[in-house]
C-alpha cells in the first residue's frame, strides 16, 4: 500500500513548486496548467521508467535517499534529451532557452524521487525477509 501511495503522492510537491514558480514568473504563463502538465509528465515518467528504476535499486540494494533523488533526475531527464535534440534543430542559436525546460523538469523529477523515498522508506525494509527467516530457524 505504501508503494501505491508513494506513486500517487510523489509528483504533488513538485507540482506545487511548479505552480509557485510559474505564479511568480513574469509573462503570460498559466501556473495551474503548468502544474497539471508537470504532474502528468511525472506520472507518465514514473509509470514507464520509475517502476523499472525501483526494481533495479531494490535488486542492487541501493535504497538511500540520494539514489532515489538521482534516479528521479535521470528518469525525468532522459525523455527530455529527445526533446532537446528536436528543439535544437529548430532553434540552434538559443541554447539557454532550449535547455531551460529540461533542466527544470529534471530537478522536479529529483524532487519527486525524493518524495517517493520519504513516503515509502525502502531503506527500512532491506533485510526484513532475511531476519524473519533467521528467527524462524533459530
């Protein structure tokens, strides 16, 4: 149940931060729609790449908060590399503008990974199966 709650709740703090950021930014950006776009992007990335990342980290016994934060940056940033490559074809002069969106979303992905870790706390679950087995036979 914690894994499902972590999956559902992990992108929400990143969406709140995106809403605040776009509310304070000058220009015609709509903060609510940007927050919804961030949530939908992070849910899609979690569904496609996040499950595989959690399985790999669980198998490698790498359950620290830093690994989940870096994993969140990686899984949110990898799909954006394709976007950067396509966007660079159209706007080759303005690299700052091309890289601003992926950089921001990758940071929000790291925040989402860290939030998932805070809800699930998989580092507390390592070795519990082995301990239970040892207590059974002792």
